[in-house]
C-alpha cells in the first residue's frame, strides 16, 4: 500500500506501484509463522512498491522491491534471479510461538478454512507436534544459519516479530526496516517521521494520524490494517469507485491464491 507522508507525522495509505527499472530487490526471509503477510503489507506501505514471493503467486516476477521466502525451510525456494539479490532482511520469532502458528495455518488449509479464522484444536496440535516438532526445530536452525551466513552485516537486517508488534518499540523497529529498505537502489521509503503512523495502521489496525485542519475528502482518507482487512480509498460520494472495487477484488484474489498455494505446499511437505 503506497503511503504518503503528511505534516506532523501523519500518513495516507493507498496502493503500491510497479518499481522503476533497475530497482534493487531485497529478500524478505522468514520462517513460517513469523508474520510474513503482515511484513509484506508493511513493506508495501513503507516503500509504495510492489512486493512478491518466491513462488511468484502474484505474477510480478522480479518487478518487486522484496521477495518473501521461507527458504531453506521446506516450503521456500530461491527465485531464478537469486544471484542478483544482494541483501535480505530476516524476520524471526520465538519458535514456541512460530511453530504452533505454522501448524495452525496447515490446519486451516487442510480443513478448507479461511486463513487466520480460528485456532486448531489442542488434540490436533498435540498429534502434529509429536510427529513433526523435531523436524521443524531442525528446519528453524537451518533457516537461521543460512541467512546469517549468506550476507554480511551491512547487507542483512534481522528484526523480530515480537519487536515489530510491540506497542512500545514497534514504531522504532519499523524505522530500522524502512532505513534498510531505503539503502537499496531505487527505493525511497516514506519520511521517517511518518513511519510510526504507517506501522500503527498496518500492524496495529489503528486509524492514521492526520494533520490538524479540515477533515480530508473521502478519496484522501488513509486506511489500512494488520494482516486483516484494510479500508480502501473512496470516491467523492464516500463509496468505492468501480476501478477501486476492481483493484480491491484483484488484490484479494491475489492474496487468496498465494495463501492457498502456500498452504498446499506446506501440507504436502508435512504429510
């Protein structure tokens, strides 16, 4: 979601755009269950540019600012232009939280449930845990060693899911992410003073901070959400226009297709 900095740290959120030719691509690496979808939305909001994933589910190919991947975890791959990607940010989360979150996603896919709709029953978790926990711990270690070894510190940023979502430091952690993204060729993130506003909208589902003065017109209203529904720009009559509705439907379809395909891959890897 393309963000616009407003005075006094405010922000407006609309839609991302295709990066200009020559824009450097950064890997957005995370183990499953570490907030990959949330981070995807946050990157688009901070940079105003398209993001993609290793399986190219949205068909954007290399015309993206970041590529989401779980590699070398069994559900991730390296893209065919891997040699051209010279940097990465890595999102990590306590495995005591990320592994159950990963299983919950598998459970939803197996049972044809909407993503993030409900928690798996405890007996299902226990059954899966007893079969796969050791495997996933090994996968987690393999993931961490790979990304720590692949890039030098100046070309790698490590952030935590806990830090990104923390009420006290989340905005500051997001500033570090925005600065790192801005070091790549062709990437100009939103002004730093507006980063906490973007973080609040995307991660905490808050209303954006608008500057003092007259209320913005409906088509200037900012909106957004964490990994859930986000409000969209409106037409002057307060209702989404036909173009905006089509854009929204396309975005939702892309997200559903991405999550469904990933869920199938994750299920196959576990079975």
